[in-house]
C-alpha cells in the first residue's frame, strides 16, 4: 500500500487529529502529548501527515520562511512510526516539503534545518549539500553562526554549544525529529554526535544542510 502525504495549515488541525498524532509516539520517549502538540499548532505554519491506508505513519510541523533573507525550510517537530516502512515515510514527507520549498522559493537555494534526537535523523538530509555538523570536520564561523540562528528560532537562544551544535535542555518539552531507521545502523562517527545529548532532558542536536536550487527543480530530493 502506498504512502499518502497531505500538508495543510496548522490552523485547520482539529483536536481529534492532534490526539491521533499524540498516539503515534505515546509508547516511547519523548512522547509528544496532545498538550504539547496543541502548542506546536500555534507556533508553526504547516502540518504534514503521512498515511498508509487509514493508519497515520508520520507527521511534522514546519514552516517556509526567510531567516535574514535566506530561504529556509524549518522542521520544528516530526515523528515517524517505527515500522518496516519508516524510511519510506520519511522520504515521502521530505519530498512533499521540498516540492513546497520549490514553489515558495523558485530558483533559490534553501536552508533545511531541524533538531535531531538521534543519528538516524541525518537521513532527512539525504541529497542535501554541506550538511552540518559533519564528522571529522570543524564547522566554519558562518556555520556556527547558522547554528546559533537556528537555535534562537527553535526557542533555545543562548543554550547551544556552537562547536558541537548541542542544545541543552531547560527542563521543558522540546521538539525535534523523532526518527529511527528500520534498515540502517548509524555510523560510529554519527553516534558520537549524541554522546552528550540527553533526549529525555530536552537536549537536541541542531543540524542543517542546503537544498540546491537545481536539485529542487529537478526533483532529486526526498521521495519524488
């Protein structure tokens, strides 16, 4: 059965739909509950949901905006059901986001940023250019500055280590990309990024990359 993806304005999400989304990750950490998801409905612009038949398999809250003039696709929160098709669901959801980024920012490179809960989350950046952080490569001053800008946008101003890109928790719930691959074992160098990331304590790893204009136009990214 194919994966069907739908994106709409957050304002149109009902409480019943939020409850369904909360049920998706209720049995694992961080377990985004309906109260937290209702706040995300207010903070973000777009909500994407992926279904396999009648079953919800993934969702995300995101926005397309400019940060200091730079076209940006920001994923505030996302959760993918941990089934044998989770990789397919992630690709389909990212493909829909890239399609919308192309429509919003034709002929422009787009920064794609989110917060990761684990190393498998780097799969969301497949096909992107200059993904940060990168194993065995020190971030440039501009890349560190982007880490700080994104942390501020994600409500964690002043809590990021701009050398490790780890955002410390502040005792409250934090969003991010909750994804665990069914197929791939993460490389040790990616696992190392998360040595100091206490997910249950709200710590996250800020990560970003660039969707190049030519790749967006050619439909090379995501599930397209």
